[in-house]
DNA sequence: TCAAAAGTGTTTTAAGTACACCCATGG
DNA sequence: CCATGGGTGTACTTAAAACACTTTTGA
C-alpha cells in the first residue's frame, strides 16, 4: 500500500475530527482516570486521553468505542458524549476538533490495559495527574463536572462497580464523585425505597465475586510513576459481617442487546440527586 | 475571486463539520422553534434548522453564534451544545458531522427573522412541525429532552423571557418545557425563597415594558403556512391586578462582558428541579 | 359590580437529617 | 472477647403539596 501522492481533495478546508475519552474507574475510595502514554509525536512520552481520528465509515460514538478498545482493551462500557473542544490552536499538527466522551468502567475492567497505538496505559488518581498532552487537562476537568451532573440524572453510578455490589460500595461512589460524605443509614434507606435494584443470593455469589476481584487485582501490571493499582476490594475487606449484595434490576428484558440505552429512567427523580 | 482548481488536500478523508441550532422561543403558552426555509439544494424549499459549516478560524461555539446571526439575525443569546449527530448518511452531499446547539431567545428577539442564506424564517409550534430537512426532526426531539434537563440544572429559563418578567411568566415557561402544571402558590413561594431574582419598581418600568412588547408583536412578518405570530404578551393581558416584576439578580458584576458563563450556579440546587 | 388575575396565608403530609443500638464475625 | 463493619429503628426538622381567602382592576 504505497502512498503515491494519493489523498483527498476538498473545495473548502476541513478540520480533522477525533474523539477523546475520559475513562473513569473507581477503586473503592477514589476516582481514577485511565491514561495512555503517547508513543508518537506530538507530545511523545507524555500522558494523554485515549482517542483518535474518526473514520469515514463510522459514527462518532463508534469511533470512541473503537479507539477505547484499540488503545486500552476496554469494551462494552458506558459511553456518553459530554463536550466538544475546538480551540483553534489546541493541536500543533493543525486544526483538530475533538469530541469528548465519558466512559465508566467496572473494577473487573481494570486489567485491560495497553493496546496498539499507546506505549502503555495506567490508572491515575484524579488529584495526582501527570502533565498531560494537548488540552487534555481541560477536558478532564470538564469531565469531572459533567460526571457529577450525569450521576444526578441517570442511574449509571452502578457502572463504576461490578454487576453485583453492596450498598456501601455504591455510597462510596457517590461520595467520591460529589466530594462529600453521606450518612450511611440515610443512604441505605433512600436506596432501599427505590425499586431499581434487587437483592441477590449472597451464599450463591459471594465466593465467586471475591475470587474474581482478587484475580482482577493481581493481574494488574505494576506500571510505574503514578501507578494506581487495584486497592483492597470493597467487600472482601477484613470486615466482620458479610454484606448483602444487590444488582441493577433490568426492567426491560426486551431490548437486551444494548441496555446502555435504557439508562435513562424518569422514575429515579431525585433519588440520585445527592 | 475566480476558482482556479484551488482547494485543500489531505492525506486521509475528512468529514465536514457544521453546527445546527434549535432556537427555542416562548410565546406565553407554548414553546416554539425558529426554522428557516432552505434556499438551496439539497432539501431546497423545506424547513430546516439554522446552521452551517465551521470555518477554520473559529471555534464551534463561534460558528454556531455566527450562523445564528447570519441566518436569523439572532444575537447575544444563550447557546449550549447538546449533542453530535454523525450518522454516515445523514447528508446526501457527503459525510457531514453536525454539532447541535440549543439557543434560548427572548420574546423581543422574535422580530429578528430572515438573513442571507435562508429564504425566510418562521416560528413553529413544537407540536406542529412541518416536514424537515436532513435529520433535523431527530435533532429537535433530542433538544426537547435536553432542554428539560438543562432547566433543572441551570437557571436559564429566564432567557426565554424578557429581562423583566412576572412570576407567572416564569411558571408558564416551566410548565411548557416540562409538560406539567404547577400550583401557582407553591411555585411562587419556592421562587421567592430563592435569592436569585430581585423585584423591580413596577411603576417605573411597566409602561415601557408593555409598549416594547406590542412593538415586537406588530413588527412580526406574517409568514404563511404554519406561522406562529406573537400571541398576547404575558402580562399585558386584560387581567386586573398588575403583576410584580422581577429580574435576574446579577451576582457577579465583575465578569460583565459575558454573563452567559455565570449561568452555572451551585446555589440553586433543586430549586429548579421541578 | 363582577369576572379573572394576582398576592398571601394555613394545614397536612412527605422527605431529609441526625442520632443510637444491636448483630455478626475474624483476629 | 473485642474491635470493626454492617444492618435497622426513632425522634426531630424541614420542605413539599394541597387548599382558601382577599385584593385589584378592566369591562
């Protein structure tokens, strides 16, 4: 496939279009972001958001999902567009407009790291970010704000936890996102009077759940510098009483192929308006 | 400026980037949308959202504002990006990705109609839309949903009213947007215990206010087909008691150049969460 | 003087908040 | 057997929802 002065011609100039994804993960205490180390210029060697150029045969959402899978092996996660970044000089290579996405991944997705384009990938504490390429720090800061808004409107906090979780797991997600502390009992009561989750048989799942968590934790590559390894798994702590476990109740068994679309639920109202 | 095979060449294909704006207006009862009649192919003669191609020397927000001014003479309005529409075949001319904006205009902006590109412009009741070009019906439907979310989070409902408004004006905005009815007294009480608005001297402004409204109403071009003319002005109805009038309190007299940026206020909390 | 709009109450009901206690379990 | 995490209950406070009366003013 030799390049023989082949290319694409347009009457008017056109910017390039990319996607960049702010991948949020929750380690039981803090929110983390998955970054990749750039393997090419510009900003080679610096940390950056995973993303890349949109192809002509895909939508912008497909592009974001594809780049995520290619660069970080993260698949089937919650993706939501939250902004466009189009400052004229934001990319030294020329005019590049980027569409920014928020991605929410579960702890079991923490193992998926490193793809083709990126030299490597690692999780970073949101409060200890390294120097970032392009305007990616701006993008992340906007994403933090947007994430807070999204959690108020859509029941997607669960997507930062395993399919099966405890009430305390969920509370800590809200505390990390909103930067506050909630009363343990009030949170539980408010959650319980919502019909969006259902309890699962503890004895049936607890061992499987814990073993999987440990596996996920051990398989983490100990990336250097600011590495955020998998901390203690939420409910497998040396605590005493085993937690009740819950899962999101799937109300629409019809459209099962993409339950991401069913995340908008009007019945939640101010349940999540913490 | 003759075109002599001049153009722009890129190694990889690039989609074109446009903006499309869903301009919401409030007539005292219903939400309306400002549409333009397309003067060129494709979809010539059909109604469409105002918008156009982004230039290389402007950001996407600047593009949306510019196109709005050019095509509808609407200026200095609230603009917020709410989505990207990038289906591959959404434009018969080729690959065009559009960034969709919500615009909120005041009744006094109703007179501004008709620009260069567009053959003409007219207001349409949201429930009586004409056949629309491209995927603009999809965009409008998403915009309706997003507008509801935005009004819950940011105090921008005022931007659908004049600078000076009555409590009932504001309540009707929320009723139109959310499709519900609110108790007149509860709404008033809730609003009054918010410190975001301030009363203005009635005797000082009422006549000016009413005269301006009438002027705005009369100067409307009686566009045909589905024309939505300016209905009766809110507070100049044959009602009996004159309303107290309010205006948005500007808390930051520092950044006066663009008070649009100050619309995000954390102190409102669930005030607008109706 | 009457009809419709506007302003201001009160009572009831639900939700939020701040507490204290008991249980279960691993060390 | 005790320290710790986890489950549940109760009293207090605040906000929401439902509702009625009075005033104003153009016709």
